[in-house]
């Protein structure tokens, strides 16, 4: 099927808008993950303490899944 230049431009714009929406959603999900990890760390560690990545992974893997 042949498309006119206007249809191609419109389709390209839709793809750009879709890509921008997907990028924005990924950024929001990333913020949620960072916030969740910070909460886990603050709940498990005292001030100035640190936690190994292995232990953090174990804690996150064993914790119940919370769905908003």
C-alpha cells in the first residue's frame, strides 16, 4: 500500500509521541524503584550503616509483592 507524505508524517509523529510516552513511563517506574529501594534500606539499616547488594537482593526477593 502506498502512503501519502502527510500520512507518513502523521504516522512518524504518532511514533515519536508514543516513544516519548514510553520514555516518560519508564522514568516514573525508575523513580518508584529508587523510592522503594530507599524505603527498604532505611527500614533495614540504621544511620551510617550499609547493606551489601547480595543482602538487598535477598531482602527484596523475599519481601511480599505490593501492588498499588
